[in-house]
């Protein structure tokens, strides 16, 4: 396990978390083992259980920025969604200091409204006052690099622009818990550099950041600690260089 | 020490839990600017793509009145009509429009704003409230048109102090609609199909409430049936939309057809307060559930 100095305040505690999805399977049967027929819903529809997380435990502290790595389907996104509460745990519990914000790839906050309106509403939703939003408005716009497009509705934005604006809004409050799930991958190089700097800033302001990424370079540049997940279990938790080296070795095999 | 005690000691709260109701309501109140701003921005964006823009806020109710006026005023005659039928109809259609729109946008507010709910942390209750507030703001110019129309059709003699009663009536109606939206928003998260039923539900209420016919004339005593449908009338006494409509017509129109049972004030108030308080509690009970995909 990683170093756990007791004088640091924990921000997130993940305690032996299991997540099982029940999914209606259609098409070919992969195996007979994990399937049961639902008689109520008629023939043909089968329920399969996917065991996405199998007993993950760790504690994240203030001033931590944690990289989460693993192959596709290893349970990274499930773990992040569980920390935010968007996926319920089958057993085990998660405790957090505040409700975290989760930035994933995908839809704009309010796609019919302009970037400007999204900044205002996003800020208000997070509990900022109108004055606080006015003060940080210019920063958010220039951070997202959207000066020319800020009055356009967000449905006209490219996926990179959407991700940039969402990240800029959600990272305004620096002392909170922020989870970035691949959201920076669609950004261009300049934005990635800028957002990495912002993540370090959040970390230094007693915030906690989780960064899910397949870019080992971004993780090395921003994270103070790395968690490696494989098939729903925690394989390794420790110094970035160490964990990444072990992960890459396992990948190359 | 167990992990749970450790966590409590460090001031952490269990994810997937919800804050106590009082604390939750305070958080929602702190976001009242959000509720108002979201309502306003949504109105703007709804009209942004139309070349007539914000004019639609006024045009839509006018067209509604025109269509319904033509159908029910000219094409379909009926014996169950009160005096001043056109005024009666316009008040009915406009007030009902506010009810139906609130129900629909408030009820769908969680399912339609999935991206926002899944990204940022905030009390979800602000969304249904913003939906109803948006419809309320759109209802206000409609009220203006309604009053102008009443002046045109009835002359300035129609204006009286009793018109001021619409302020408490519509305020109560707003509270009632908020309560209904909160309950519906939660139900449609558990059971997505409800969104498909909503248009039918609103239409059902439209045709059963006295929008284009007078409930009292239709079900009241007639020469052929001296008793009338007393049971139905008693039941309708407790139908909230009917109560609000009767109160609004009582405030705005004169004549024996528009007197209102004093108890309607009590019933409407009880409905609004009761449904709103129940809605707060009911919506809060599933706070951790909103935005989940499993």
C-alpha cells in the first residue's frame, strides 16, 4: 500500500466495494454459468450478472491526485461512478467529504443554452453566488479557450470544446473532489497542458482529483499516486513511476 | 474502530445517502437564483431559433385561444355553456395551459437533464422547480393578454378590484404545480414510461375539467333530470384544477354563473400546501437515486 501518513485528512474512503450489474442479455449465450432465466418476463430474455468491481478498498486524502489506470473494462469508470453515487454498490461502502463532480466524455451540461449560460447555471448549481461567478467568468472562458464561441449554444460545440468548458466550470471550486474520467483525452495539446496545471493547483489547494486516463504521460505529469485496476480488483496502489512500470510490463507480456 | 466510525470521525458522509430534509431544503433555497435563471434562460433558448423570437411568448397563447375559440365557440355548440362563453373559454384554456406545461416540464426535468445531473453535484430538487418556474414566467404575459381581452370584450366596466384576487389564486396554483412536478419527476425516474403517459393524462384532465363547458350546467339539475349528477358534482368539488379554474373565473368574470363556493378557497389552499409538502418529502426520499443508470 502507499504511504498513509495519519495527519492528512481523508477525502474519500472506499471500503471493500463490490458492484454487480444485472443486464438483460440478448443474442448469443456466452456461457451457462452466470445466467438465469427470468420466467416473469417471458422466454428469451436472460439476466446476466456482470461483476464489475470485486472488493476494492483504498483511502484518498486531501492534496491527493490519483491516477486510475487499467485496461478497457477493468472497472475504472464503474469505480468513479460509484464514488459519485451514480452506481450503487452491491456490498461495501464509500464515504466522501463532499459530493464529487464527475467529468466524463459526453453530453454538454445544457445543450440548448449558450456556453455563457452554461457557465452561469453550472456555477449556480455548484452553489456559487452570482458575484463569485462574475468574478471567475473571464477566467473560465479564457481557460476553456472559447472566447469566440461563448455565445453559441453548446450543441454547436465540438466534443473537445464541450469537454474543455465542462472542465473549466467544474474546476472553479478548487477545494472539492473532482473526478476526470477520460474527459481530457478529447482536448488538444495546449488544453491538456493547461488542465494538468489546473489539476496540480486543485491538489495544492487541499482538493482531491481522480484522473482516469490511458495517457501514462499525463498521469506521470499530474498524479501523486496511481491505482491500477484489473478485472474489478485493485492490483497495485502506490508511486506513479512504480505502478506504471508494473502495469506496462504486464501489458507488454 | 470500524471504517464507518473512522469515516464519521473524519467528517465524511456515506455516498449514496442524503442529507437530512431540513438541511436539504436549505440547500435548495440557497439555489433560488439558479431556479430563476434556469427558467429564464430556457425560455430564451426555446424561442431563439424562431425568427419571431420572444414574440412567441405572446403569440402561442393567442393562437391557442383562436383555435379553441373556433372549435368550441363556432363549430361545436352545446347547452352546457355559461354566459360570456368566450371569456370563460379563454380563462380556462390559458390557466389550463400553465397547468399542463408545468406538469410536463417539471415531470420530465430529471430525465431530460441527465447530463447535468450526472456531472455536477447539487440538490436535484432545483430542476423540477425550475421547470415549473419557467412555465409560470411564460404564464405571466398570458395573464396580461387575458386581462386586455376582458377589457376589450366587456368594456372598462368589467374592471374591478376583485381582479386582484388572481394574485393569490395563481400564486397558490404555482405552489400546487410545484408539488405535482416534484412527485411526477421522482415517479418518472423509477418508471420512465410515465413520460409517455403524461400527454394522455393532461388531455384527460383537459376534457374532464370544465375548460370548454360548465361543469355545473352539464351535471347540474335539468328539466329532464331534476337531480342532476350530484355525486359527480361533489367529486369535482375536490378536483384541484377545477377549483383553481372556478376561483380564477370568479375573480375575473361577473354574473350568477361565476359565483364560487367559499370552501373552494380552503380546498385549493389545502391541495397546494399538502401536495407541495408531500412533494418535498417524496422527492427528497430518492435524492441519491437521480442520475443513476442501473
